C-alpha cells in the first residue's frame, strides 16, 4: 500500500512510499483511510523539528487527523462492522502505565514515554490502510461524513475549554465574553465551541475582513478583527472585559500578553506550541503580581482522549445544526496522497487542507 512517511530528524524528507498492507489480528480492525487533515504538526515533522519512528523502523508514517471506514473486523470484534465510518484517537499509553494512562487518560501521561500515532513512536494514518483496536475508534454517523475529519483537532479544544470551566469551579463564575487568539483551524473551532456554549466571542488574525476566516467567523456571530489594523489591546477595549482567552497562535508573545488582557478572575487556555524558541522581554514581576492580585489562572493543554472525541462528536453535530455547512467551508484545498507534499505548502488563505486517500 502507499503511505506518506518521513525520516525523523531529517528536513524535507517527506515522501510517498510502498509499505506492506497490515492485516488485522484477533480483536483488531482494518480501516481503509478516506481522508487526512494536514496541520502544523505535520509541517514540523517534515522540518525535522519533532518526530520519532516506531521501534525497529527508520521511517514514520505521518498523519493524525483522520477519517476512515472499517474494511475488516478481526475475530472477537463486536462493536464495529464493515462499512462503519470511524475516526481514531491519537495518544497511546506509556509502557509503564502511569496513573493517567491506566485510567484512560494518555493525554495526561505523567512521563514522556507515551506513544502518539503519526508523531511519536507509532505510525500514523496518512496511508491507505491501518489497523487499530476498537477501543481507540470512534464510530461516526453518516450524517457527519463531510466534516468528521475535523473531530481530532476539535477534540483538543473541546478538552481545553472543558478544563477551563472545571478550573473556574474554584469560584462562582458566569462567563460572558471570550477572545480566541488566532483564526486558524484550532482557533476557529475554539471560537465555534464557545459560541455554541452561548458566549460572546471575538477572534483575530492577520487576514482582512474579506478573507474566508472573517466570513466564517461572521456567519456564526463571532466578531473578527484584523490584528494588523486593530491591535489586541484595542480589541479588548472594544469588546469589554474578557472572562476567557484561548491562545491558538503559537506565539509566546501573545500568550504572555493574554495574561495581562484577561479580566480579574479570568482564565487563559494555551493551546499553541512555540517550537522556534524565540525570546521576548517580559516583566516577570508584573506577570506574577497580575496573576496573584487578580486571581487569574493560566494553563496549557495538549492532545485529548476518547472522552473528548465522543464529546467532540456531539459538538460537531450541534455546530452543524446551528450553522449548516459552515464547518465544511473550512476545507480550502484537497490534494491526493501522491501529491501530499503540495498539501504542506500552505497558502496564506488556506484554513484546512485535506489529503484524499480513498473513495
């Protein structure tokens, strides 16, 4: 079968190669891939910044945003059958089975020994087929076929927002306004989740008001700002006190700036990664004083587990009911598996690029 793979640690090594098609054993499921989403993590893998091949392999099949169809179910598999649409979870338990991993929360692994499909120690989903255990597969209703590939990234922000709400149980909290920093796929999904929960939401990016990002946000009643014209500080002045900020740009400068912009008793959820290791001057005393004197909370979140995928599935359905067809507009480009390298060349107007693998 054909698969998109890299040599971990080697820049621009992405290639489409021939590998043996896997065969399901007892209790396993063979899934035929339909499509995979491309994200910044895939670009970092191809840049050699991150990535770890499975033991005994000198290559890593990439791809973690996925949608497939059950092709064959091994003996003892009862919950799934041929033809079922499925999305696979990504994080897997560490060999030591720490408390987080043995309680079904590998995204909260206490060590760095976890596995992550298509990223760390396990092949990913950007191939014609893969095998998986049924407990790692989420069955998708046919009504969500066109947007289900968004479930993996949506599950991450679903988790982040859920955790923010849990943290804020430290007080009686009635949030009204939220700001999402960044209007890429994660940012737009976070903004839509927050709107779906009833909050007033604003977001910003570097694209103009005529851009697709702005139009998608506007269609859901989300206030969109071009940060080149309206600095973040002015956005806060226009919108009023912010109860929550979700940082989805990956800019450490914006992350620290968000701490000062969120209101008293507010919370900042960091979802973006900053792999470039840039440095910025920060008044650390000011940050410390601000957090302590104004009861602010800041936390980071990464990956997700089955619970968040299942809740994300309900969220996809809810957003689709409220704004029919809006999520599908996020798909700005589709490429074939053979042309996967083109999928990593993101145009400035791209939001979500899909790699089409099977019919």
